[in-house]
């Protein structure tokens, strides 16, 4: 028997409400603990009050959805399945010949649609807010790394100078060769402590190696002075090739739509975009991951013969499986980051393994 549209809408609405309330609860708890952690990190900074901490926690919150979303789906599905079982609604639906697969179809449709909406809309918003969060970290000097960014507009670097002030470096094109970073059409702007530009260099090429910035075919420009041309200029720098490779835009600060272009541009310059590619595949697998969590919830709650005595055990088992899955995902992700596992395997294997195991158990429960 086919599940009627009215029952489908009823199940979909019940799951949507349970999922949203569960997600809000988890996000609220996460926001509270994240705010406490930020208060601890900012405790010695006079310019970081409670308003700044709350703003930073709010900006970081959408990015946390990627981590807590599978748990919210699983718990939301378990809650609605248990409620329908306790009220005997599920017993009535199953008694008229509706299979578990038909009953799960409305929930899966809602989950997959939300996963697609998360990729298309929520993820770009989260990436934008996370970039603002990182800028606030830089402004409060919470990170010791030199801020820099890399996009289709070229490479931007900024470093503090020992005597005060900053240097801003822009290169239209970059290429890594061995232990040397070669840049073309380079602009170097020297800023004083107030942010006013004191000097500017325009060079045809530049290289960074051994804490030295070497500019070639350089025009030097200063306020109130005539421009001058020199063949070579060497300046000390705190930047190194390793630091530049490690501290480019974090994957979390780039949206799902920006990542392919960033990876292509990054690799064309001779750099490794391994962690960005792994992050992109993880995002791509997220709708399937949410569907897998629905099947996991069904294994522990979609049983009309659940008795009161076994309810607590099923709750504990379901939550335990969720945490096991989380650690399995973190382990494979770490192996992927270290290149021990291929990117595709590291991103997709936790999802596929979880889905197959849940389907196998559910098949056994349904068909024996």
C-alpha cells in the first residue's frame, strides 16, 4: 500500500518540528560553551568586552552547524519516531500495510532538501560570517600568524614590522618552485603605526626565501618625492614559504561554491590544496550523511514493539552510535589531512559505511 499524501505531510511536519527544536537546543548549548571559551581566551585583553565575545560567538555559530547537524537530524528523527510509537500512530500506519521504507520516505525528502539548502544558502552565509570572525581574531591578536589571503585577485600578505607599522604585499601571480615563492607584478606598501602609507614599491618580480623578500626591477615611490628606479631591493621578512602554505584562507572561510575555483587557482600556483579539496568533498557528502543518520535513528526507534523497559537502553545505544560515528569521521578526516587516505575515501567512507550498516540492520528488522 502506498503512503497517503496526508500521512506523508503529517510525518514530514512532525519530523521538521522535532528536528528544528533539537537543532536550536544543540546550537544554544554550543553557543554557550563557545562563549565561555572565548571569554577565557580574551580574559587578558582590555578591548574585548562581553559584547565583543558574544559577537564573535554569534559569527562562529553558523560554522558549527556543520558539526552538530547530523546529531540534530538523528535525535530529531528518534524523537518523532518514539512519539509516534508511544501514541500508537505508527502501529496503525504499519497495520494497514505501510512498510518502513514508505514511512521513512517523507523524512528522507525533508532531510535531503535541507541538506541541499544548507549547501546552497546556509554554507555561503556561514563562510562569510566565519571570515568576519577570523578578522576579529586578527584584530584582537588572538592568532599569532600573519594574516593573508589568496584568491583569483592574487596573493595578499600583511606583516608587522619590528619598528612599528605594517607592510602590505600584493602579487598578481605567484608560483612555487622548490623552496622558493616567485611573484609577478608585486606591490609593497609600507604603513606607519597610524595606518598612513609612507612608501610604496612596484616591482616586476619578487621572491620570498630564507626570511628575505627580494624585489627585481623596482620603482620606489614616496610622498613628496620623485619616483626612482632600482634593479634589486632586499628586505627582511618574517614570512616563510611554510607559513604561507599553512595559513592561507582556511577551508571554513570559503563557501561550497568558492572552493572549486580556489582549489584550481591554488594548485595552478604550485601549492597543495589538499585540505580544501577534502573539505569540499565533505560538504558534498553532507546531504547523504544526513540521510544516513535518519536510517540510524530508525534502527533504534522504528519498532512498534518497544517496551518501556528497553526505551532507555535504545536511547543510550543510539546516542552511543552517534558518538562512535563522530569519532570515526574525525579519524578518517585526520588520515585524509595527512594524505594517508585518498581524499575521496576520507570524505565519503564514513558516510557510506554508516549508511550501509544502518540499511543492513533495518533490512534485518523488517524482513528478518
